[in-house]
């Protein structure tokens, strides 16, 4: 990490040692707004009854890991999936569960449902769960822009769901933002709060994990094919080669020339920050990285902010760690963020194309499956307790 005011050699040493410490302690740091995680029991008679829709998918499996690692309290756990995955055994917290088919009766007597089964499933079963008094934390895009549905990053806007608590006698839906939006706002919210942001230009470099477990497997298979045979033969997820290649995000294109992934970042940022007073544009790219997204962010600020102050306020934001060592050209990489709770920010510098101290550049990496999906959803569920 970069220590403000430190010499280059000191900064280099700090970067390496602090990164190791961060990887050991990141799950402690990122759990709350004050860098302190509440400690809960695990299975307990008075804990909420929890079900997971889409448990056999990549994010569903990560739900289980995060729930266990964060000692999320529960009295009952139910594993739900499609009819073709029903009957599979799932290990969690020392017990073996048999996956049940997701039906309209799955949410009877449930308190919290974590959804990662796709937008169409969420649209069908989310309202059914709510009618039965269950709180749904949905990882799809189905409800993100629905009026009255909170779109929440716990470190950024927990107040959006302040009146939603287990035991209130009612249910509700809370939407998990898009992974790229979460990672971008973890890096920039401290700046927005301090001086305000007038314009944000984002370029994303998105890993295979964002397209699911099958895309990750295909990238691995294509890499073998290129190394061993010199050509890509397997093209089941994308119509072109992914290994040793990059391409525009595969989300559907819109009439304005942007794809849906890019427009999600525009719309979701404004909803989460509760403002229309910001101009945003994004370019989203798939890159041949297995796990963890990276983003280059250019900001035009409403008020002056020095590089030093930017480093300070970003480093103090919960769930964020700095890797910003200019002397050794050491900045965030997807390998730093993979399987980590924190988002890693660096390359913090003044935008020399803008006058004064109202332009800022930075680079951020975050694990799409963890903070970009499962971890954020579990943090949202913690706010319901």
C-alpha cells in the first residue's frame, strides 16, 4: 500500500507487507461502515430461516461460503434449484442438504431468500416469497430499477433499507446492484461524499466469472486448446474465442450504441447515489481473466481534491484497500482481488487533461463473485437482522 508522505522505498515495502495483511484480514474489514464486523452465532434456534434459490450455480455456491465465513446466524437452511438440479447434495456448515426444486411453496415459513437463479425466476418467484412474509435479496437485474425496491451496497447506502427488518411482519425485495456498479462505487463513493462528482467515465475489464461457471470452464478449455493445438475449438458460451482475446461485453446492444451492461452502470449509479446530477458513460469489455473485474475510472469533480486527500479518503472507506506504489509500478490486479472481500484501488492521479484539481484518475479491482455478487447480498441480509 502507499503511505501518504512516505518515501518511494518505504511505500514499496508498505505495499507488499500491507497487501499480505489485507488478504488475511479483509473479511474483517469489509463487513461494516466502521470496519468492525459484528460476531454472530452460526446455527441458532432464534436465527432467521434462510433459503437459497440457485444454490448450484457459481454465485449460489459462493453464498454458502460467505454465509459460513461471516458466521451468519440461521435456524433453518433450505437449498433450492431448478428441477434438473433438484436432488443434488450440498454440503454446508457440517451438514449435507438435498437440493429441492424451486416451487411456489418453497418460501413457506422462510424469513430470508437469497436469489441467484436468473431474472425470469426472480420475477416469477420473488413476489411470491414476499407475499409469504419473506425478504428477498435478489442478485439479478429484475428489480434493480423498480420504484420502491431498494438497490443497496451496504457500505454506500444502507439507509435505503432502514425500515426493512426481520420480525416486522412483512416481506420485501432488496436488489443487489450489477457487479461492475458495485466495484465502481466502492472506489468512488468517498470522493462523491467529500467533493461531489460531476462526470464519471468508466472502462471495465470483466472476467469470465461474470458470465458464470460455464464461461470460466470454457476459458480454461480454450486456453488448453490454443496452447496444445494452436486453435480454439470450443465455442459454446461465446461465438468467438475468449482465450488470449478480448471483446465488447456480450450484453444486448441498445439503440444508443451502448450495451445493457453499460447502461446498468449509468442508471444504477444514479439510483444508489440518489442523484441525477452526474453524467456517466461506460465501456464494458470481456477480458480473458478467470475471476475479478478491473475498472479504469476518470472523474470530473465539483470541487478541488488533491491526490493526497483522494488517497486518504479512499483508503478510509470500508471494504477498500490501496495498492498504489508508483516507485515499483505496483497497482491493483485481478489476482489481488480474487477470492477477497475488499476492492483494491490504485493509480490515483490527477487528470492532466483537466484544469486544476478537479480531474482524477483511478484503477480498481474487485472480485465479481464475492463483493460483486454473493458477499454484497449477504451483507444486505445482515442489515435485515
